[in-house]
C-alpha cells in the first residue's frame, strides 16, 4: 500500500530572484522560462527568466528555484474550462 504524504504548502519569494515552495508532490515540467509543479493546493505555474531548479525533494515536498520570477499562478487539479494546461502555460 502506498503511503499518502501530506505537506504544509507555503511559498517564499525573495526579491523575485529565489522561490522556496513547500507542499510539492510532483514536478510536471521545467525549463528556463516555466516550472510547473503539483502542490497540495493545486498546480503551481512559475513563469520567469533563467529559472534554475536548485533543489527538489519530493520526500520533503520542497522545491527551490533561482532566476527572475515574473508570475506565480495556480490551476486547480482537473480544471479544463479554458483549454489544456500546457496550452494556457505557453500562450
């Protein structure tokens, strides 16, 4: 039986250059412009420039990112009212 992990979800943004996210259950995709992660509170999309994932620990539910952050956006799990997730990310 798979153990359900429950993490407290927080975001710390320092000077728009460093993001620490807790409550992360998965990272769906990432590149230097967009990081898409699944959190306890829904899908979190971080948009920016020169984004770099420094640390990812799914055991601790923690994600650390450096780079210039332009946008933090949540999408509800299974929310498809305005099209596909990736269609909304890359428009």
